[in-house]
C-alpha cells in the first residue's frame, strides 16, 4: 500500500471521532448526527448542503438556509469545535465590485475555499436561471459579488484551492432549468476568475447504478501526494425518486481533467433515518471537508435529506488505498476535446 499524504496544513482541532471497532466501511458517521436540524434560526426552516473552513482559532462557514418562505439564502456561521454552530440570523447581503448592493432571488449549495488569503464563495445563483455565482470575502462581514462564471444552466461549482499552471480551475455540472435527470462533471480554467474557458469533461455518469443518472462535484478537492482527492455525489433514479450517494475520485495533480481512479461502489448512501426521511428523502450530499496534514484525518460535512447537516469521517491513507483498489473508470472520463 502507498503511504499517501495530504499536502496542506496541520489542523489539530479538526472535528473527529475514531472509527468504531465494528465498522467495516471506509467512511463512518459522527455518532451525534445530525449536528444541525430543523428550525436552527428564526428565519431558517432547514440548514444543510453547507461549506466550512478553518478560521482564526475555530471554524467559519457559509450555510444554505431554506427560509420559511421556501427560498434558500446563504448565512454565515461560526463554531469553535466544528460541531456546535452559531448561525447569523441575517442572510449574506452582497455588494458588487463598485460597492453597490447586488442581490438575487435565491442562493444555495455554497462551497468556500481560501486562495492566497482570500475566501472565495461559489454557489448556485439566479441569473436568468440557475448558474454559478462567485464572490469573495476577507473577513466574512463584507461579501463582494464577482462576475458570474457561466451562463445558465449550471450547478455544483467547485474551485480548486490553488492555481495550477498559472490558472484558476473550477469544476461544474452543466444542467437544465429543472431537476436535471442527467449530468457530468466538467472542468474550466481562467487566468483572472472572469474569463472561463478550455472546458473539458472530467467524469461521466452511468454504468454503475448508484451514479447512473448524474454526478456532481462535492467538496473542494484535497491535494495529496497521489493527486487531487475529490468527493462527489452520484445519483440513481428509482421508482420512488432520486437517491444521492457519496463517491470519491483521484484526479491528476498537474492535469485535473484526467481521472486516475474513481470508486466503483459508493462510499456512503442514505441509511440513517435523518438521511432517508426528510424534506427530500434519500440524500447524502457532500459540500465541504476539513483535513489535517499531520494525522491524515478528514471530516466530511454533508447535507442529509435536504433537511439537516451531518459529519462523516475517514483517513487519507485508508480512503486513497481503497479507491485505488476498487476503481472503475467510465467511458468518456477525461476526454480530450482539443
């Protein structure tokens, strides 16, 4: 087995629970799940599909909060331990690059990544239909809206945590205006976070049932000595609707459009009551990770049943070796469109 390592920073206060002695899976759930349930704030009925990052002596995040009027908005949350969160009652109010107010009808499924001391937020926004919004903050108080990355329709935008060959890279899933009974993961690059191009299809759906309908990038990719570790969601269509499971892939370190390995079987699927029953049943949806370079520990934040928020755990060594030993590339993965 290879001794894979995370390339990053130490995170001594990472949320963590040891693997139960009777657990045979490569990922295991926090025994206090869900960490956030119904009616977490006066405005929000449900908080899930959210993004967290280390900040100062604790953690901070941008949370999807579905308001009581049914419209999703983004809220800032803070925590000292990564489990108990204080969610701001007021949603994020954006300004444009001139300082003028810039609001949209809805905002959901955020990802947050720190690049060169700035925190970039990527989310699904309203721009003549759902597409990928992009913004930046340095203090989680003032949020500046940048140019939209793509035209409608698109979802699941995920930025890489650093430039590669001098370019910013973003994963996304082109979609349609509805609930998208299809979808593959694409990668795009930009010299300035304004102009996006050189699009490549990275990963395809299909072949294995648990990801047969569509797939979408989940958490910000983790840099490792084996390549970029990407958690993603795979969707299966059943007679009772979609089922969202969690898988993982390893992308080439220098050319992340190239898939090296991806899980043949899902890593986690809805099983617990809070995952199979809720506002949208049968959903486990990864949106963020915390990871510690020294121990190789990884905590994965995921939305459950579009209702609440949970945490699962793994280690980089166990997970990457599992992916490599149980990999199945699909036709169309990492096609070269040049």
